[in-house]
């Protein structure tokens, strides 16, 4: 067994990369054509499931990963009987991105400073654009959807350069020891004018109902 694993350690990685380079171009062409045809002839929404995870779902990272793994396994088991689209949105215009948070005893609290510290310099997508993209993806039978689409590049950075992502996160979103959790550079930059450009008008308003 040690000999087999030793050989695979040397052979498997370059072999997988080579096979992926050979397989991916025709596969990507097929997927592009299929996506175009699905756009022209969308399916009914009956029998479709849309799972929303990601930054705007209000779910923690571990719970997100568990949910995605569960629905990916369910998709494999059900096959074509039920279409499952896994949506990983970035920051979307919502009650949470307006600054509403649940306190320990279930009470709703509005804290836009904490919101600014969390979102920082990320552009916030309009709700209607996200909803339109999710319906379209479900009708086309897409397996995955990221809204906004540019957010997919973040996953590439996390895979290929995780140290850079961690460094940037600590630099911009982490507060110093003993400081308030809102005393972070991300909030300073957001309140310094960034949110006028990056946030919808509904998020910039200070009149948010505390209910």
C-alpha cells in the first residue's frame, strides 16, 4: 500500500492536470452551447430546488459547507428527478445588509456601523438583480450560481493563494486586540465615501425599522 500511494503521489497530480487540460476545452464548449440552448428554451420551475448560501445567507461558514455537501449528495442520489441550483451570493440588498442583526435573546438590533465593518469595500447587489438571476439559473437547470458573477474570482484566490486572502482579511477586517469590533479599516473606508458608490440607496439610509 505504501508503494502504491508513493507512486500515486508522483504520478496522480501531473496526470490529473494533463487530463484536465485535454478534457476541459471540449467540455467547456459543450457547456457553453448547452447553456445557450437552455437560455433560449428555459424549463419550467416545477421540480426545482434553489439553495441560498454565501455571505448574504446569514449562515456560518461551517454550516454553509455542510449544506452544500448535503445538497450535492442529494443531487447525485436524485439524478434528473429534481433540479438543484446552489446559489452562493455575495452581499445582496436585504434586511441584514441594511444593518439588522439578531441579538442573543432573539431581539432585532440595527447596527449600521457593524454592517459597514462586515461589508466594507464589497459592492452590494440589488435584490431584484439577484432574484432575476436565481430564477433564470433554476429555469436553465444550472447546478451553481454566484451573484454577482465576478464574486467567483474570490474562490479562485482562496484555492490558489489562500495566504494572500488571509493577509488581506486580517489587514482590512480584523480589529486590534482590546478594540471594539467595529474599529476596523473596512468601516473607516466605507464611511469615508466608499459606500456612496458601492451600496444601494436603501442601505445608505439611517431610517431602518427596528422590527
